C-alpha cells in the first residue's frame, strides 16, 4: 500500500556512491535529475566504504571527497560524508537517520541503472523503497540487466510518470521513476585505469561537509594519497 510522506519542504535528490573519483558524469546526471524532477538541490553522499565494492583501489575518503567538491563547484550540489559522522554502513540505515534528522525535506533517492541491477543485494532494499521515492537514471550497457533484475520485478508496479514528481505536494512511497537522457559513458573505473595516481593531485587541506558543516574526518592529514 502506498503511503504519503510528511515532508513539505525543499526537494532534495540524494546520490550516493564511492566517487572514486567523482567525474563529469556524476555532475551531468545530477543536474539532469534536478531539472527533470524539479528538485531544489542534490546531495552527494560520499561513502566511507561500500560493502559491495572491494577495498583494493579505493582512494582515501578525503581524496574522494575533494574530487566531489571539484565536480560540484558552482552547482546546486552539496557534498557530504555524513555516513562517517552517523556511523552507518548501509544505505538503509543512513536514509533512516536522514529522514529523522531532516523531517521537512522531501528526499528522492537517485541511482544509475547499474545499481538497480544489483539493488536486490542491498540490505533491506524494500525498506529503502518505502523510505523515499527512487529515480533510476539510465546508464549505457546496464538497462537490460536492470529491467530483468529481481528488484525491478518488485518495483515495476510502483512506477510513476515523471510528471507526477514535478507537481507540488507530497510524494508517496514506494514509487519508481525512470529517467532517460543522452548516455554518458564516463566512468570512475576508466578514469582510475587511465590515471592510477589521480588521488595524489588533491593536496591536503581542511574539508568541510556541505550538509552537516562538520570537518571531514582525516582531511587534515599531511598526505591524501596512500
């Protein structure tokens, strides 16, 4: 059964990920979703560590956070590492904490079709769908797997047209919206392959969370690259 959310404030898209590193495609899909869904802003949640991704090759959090800040410059995008502050490891726990902390925000979870293809492997993924609407953005090469995924089989019945998210008022959950635009083939994997030492270019400096305004843990260390 669908239920209405209580928030009546600013509309915020949430894009979580490793951002290892952040790149132009992250920025492009965020601005596209912002316009398509008439959001006020997008928050990037830079994860301290993704349980579904190997630790090898993962740059330190300050370097990934700094790369996200560079990509978010002069855009309605706020970069946050609040999971470190909240002490949460799984997305469902982070989103629950966010709903409690910012009850007047209208949140929508943004994910690429590559994540939808494996969404059924996430902890309590159905609970995530019941916390806030989900907007899935097409990514080249992943659409077929996403459509055939167990999560899509469950979410398909909740699919809503984009126009329903543009209207003022409350959003109901669970709800799924599919967003399509010109494919952007840039990826963090390709960037790391071409430039394995990318993290070393981000000099040590104090980094402040764009949402909580707290210092990002570890940002004052002498070196960012391991």
